[in-house]
C-alpha cells in the first residue's frame, strides 16, 4: 500500500499512525521479552530446583515454595525497570519512543529509586501468583491419572488440564494484587496509601476489578508456559509430556 501524497492531511495522519504503531510495538516487544524469560525461569527453575532440594533431604513444603519464592522475587526485581519503562512508553501522553529513552526519563525525573517504584507491589503480585501456579501444577501432576506413555494425545490432554488449572488459579487468587500494583503505577502512591485509597473509593469490590481481562492476560500465558515447560522437561528426558 502506497502512503498518501506528501504534504497532505492524510499523509500526516498516516505517519502519525505509523509512529504510534511503532511505539506500541516497542513496548509490546520489550514486555514480551521480559515476561517470557521471567516465566520460563520461574517454572523451569522451580521444577529443577524442587528436585534438587528433595535430593538434599529438604522437606516437601519448603522444596515446593522456596524455588518460586526466590526465583520469582529475583526476576521481578530484575524486570522492574523494564516494566516501568514500557508502561511509560505506552502512556498516550508520553512522547518517548524507546525503552532507553523511558529509562533515562524516569531516572532524571524520579531518580534511581524511580526505576523500582512499585517493586513491592510487583513482588506481592508475582511471587504469590507463581507459588500458587506451581503448587497447583504439582498437585495436578500427582492427582491426575497418568497417561499411557505411548499415547501422545493423552499426554498432551493431561498436560493441558494441569496447565490451565494452574493458570486460572494463579490469576484468580492474585487478582487483587494486580489491581493494587496497577493503581500504584497510576497514582505514584506507596503500597499502603494505594491500598487505603482503593478501599475508600471502591470498598472490597476492588478485589474483583478486571478479573476477566486478568484471566486473559495472566492465566493464558501461565498455562502456555507450563505446557511448554512440560515439553522441555520431557525432551530433556527423551519422553515429551511426561516426568
């Protein structure tokens, strides 16, 4: 498709549209990269670390919760500047066009600590979510009937049930923390002040705000990540879709 004639009103609109689309893609690409390595690290790291801890005689409860707790906290702290930058870029009033520009802008206007504003809410949101998802995944792994090793369809179906259950549980149980973190980004208030503001403005109803969109934004990616983790672990042992 050829762009409109240079100098025309349509030409200006065309270029504005291209610029906005490029900014959107920059934010989306950076977010996808950050979330992909984070989820992969949490689920794959939790599976392998849990097995190692059990080998060293660690009790089951600690082996279950410690890996997603430590890894989830680590990736949230590492990713926080990227999260702040992408949210800043995607703000309709922002004139920034790259993650680098956003990071510099945040540093200049809010200092180094500004890059990690909201990290406490982010950890409260992320860590319980993945602890829950990993726990549900492991419970389903134990409770679901084992599929025939020679029946790949049955193994895929079993893995899908396990993955979807974990994704939904992680999204639903931690939705209030998602609302809290997003409100912190919007207001630049601290954790306690934001919580009090939400209670004052909406009451306890804020806990269910955005549940439907959260199911799409959180449950699906978690389910897909767990499903792909099953494949990777299976390939590692030359038995895809089984442990």
